[in-house]
C-alpha cells in the first residue's frame, strides 16, 4: 500500500454535537472523546469556547477538557473560538494545542457566524494569532465559504487566493478551506488546492468538506489528487452547517474517508479496532428518539 505520508485526519465531535438541541451529558462527551483519542487521529476538534447562549451544547467545554485522558495518545486537541475572550479561555488549558478561528470571505456569513464584519474579524484574528504564538499554540483558520457563496457576496478563485495571501502575511500557517453548505464541486476543489498548495509551501492546507451522500467521493478524490492531505471528518457524517438548505448535507463521514483510502490502497494512520469502538460510542450517544436518523441512512 502507498505510505501514509503526511495524512492528517481531524475528527470533529464538536461539529457533530453543537447543533443538537438536547444537552449531551458531560460524562458522555468525555467518554466519547476519550475513545476518539485512542484511534490515531492527528487532532480532535473537541469543543468550543463561545457564548453559551449562541451554542448551549458547548457550555461544558472546560469540564470536558479536564476529564480527557491524554496519557496514551498522540492526538492533539483543537478548540474553536470566535473572539479574544474565547481565546483567553482556551489558552488557560495547557492540554489544548490549537485554536480554531472561523473566518469567512462572505460578509453576510461572517456577521451571522461571529457577529463581526470581515474588517473587524481581521483585527480579532490578528490579536488571537499574537496571543496563541506567545502561549506556544497554533491557530487553525477555517476559510468559510471557501468554495462558493450562496448569499450573493462576491466570490471567485482570485478572491480566495487574495485572502490566502493576506492570511499568510498575518502569520496563518494552517488554513482549512471549508465547503460550508456542501455546494463545492470537484473542479473548484481541484483548482484551488492545485494552485494554492504549491504557491505556499510553508502553509498547511486542509479540506473541511460538508457533503451529500451522492458526491462525497468525488470531492475527496479531487482534494486528494490536488495534493490535500489534511481532512476534517465526523463519524457517520453527523453535524454540518445548519444553514445548508439540503438536510442530507453533513460533515464528511470518517468511515467514508477510510473507504476512500482503502479503495485506493492508501495506508492511513488509524487503528481500526479503536475506531470500531469509537464508532459504537457514536451510535450510543447520537442514536435514540431525540435525534433524527443518520443522514447517510436516508437514501
């Protein structure tokens, strides 16, 4: 089989959980994330330090951090933050390696997501980058609406390239292009990664793909062939952007990415026995009458 190279799989239980209206018990979150820490993921996007009013599900993130067992894992922890106050909260925890900041080239979406304009968000991000660097942490920037814009705001590959250059000059070294509402097409994915990856050898590019059951493979294949080696996933495709018009659109399922690697004889870093255990934990936590049937079971 082909070697793993620099393949990085970022598992996103935070993205899977945050939109669920019923509160998942803190002990269940800890148990689930602890099972994920044994799988071999590069990073676990485990929680967020944001307003409890905005995302009630994440109000116990600080307690979750304290309950995690990091003694036998090489996986790193990432927490999403939306402002300087959230960054300060996250930096209180030595266990957290990465701060994740959502930055959109869509003015409308940036306002909806962080209640700030793009100009204001640039200033916030600059301060967060300085804070993280001083604390010995890294910042992962998610370029929301990276593959298109449904709101009528300007979008073009040139605009994505322009913002990539600006973010690079600010000090961003990990940039994840986000297919926020699942609207990207393989040609756009290929074009962006094929251009940006060689243009910025010091920057790590990732794909945060929200997909439909019918088109996940083509999107992954386009990103892979264009040189992307960092993928965000969520077991069973839970989560995704609540603003996506198609209810079948969710996160890229981890098991689907694994099947892509297997089909193409690409070695990956995941322990499949540990993954099966984590998968079963996901079934336990996310199943039941309180949550609708998994999106990938609807077709």
